[in-house]
C-alpha cells in the first residue's frame, strides 16, 4: 500500500480504513478517496499527520524543482 500512497488504519473491532489522495492540484486543493470496511466508524484521524507531512514534502520537492529549473 505504501508504494501506492494508500494510508491504512484498523480499529479494535477489525474494521479497516483505506485513504488515498492525489497530489495537490493548482497548489490549492487535493482529492481524497476513502473506503471503510467492516464496522470502521472513525475518520482516519491516525492518518492526518502522515497525509499533511506527505503534502508538505511534495510542496518542498516542487519548490526545489522549480528553483533548479529557473
């Protein structure tokens, strides 16, 4: 799942949460795809920090690439 940038969470009842997202579009927003399996009733809070860090890393990489091509 890591290879495809899919975040995963599992709760104590065995419910599963899959969370995929796009890179930022126009440096302003992104799309998310969420799937809940079983009785997972959370919102993937455990993944929020990971998703935000990944977006920040992508922004830094884009900024570095832009600076290198200027």
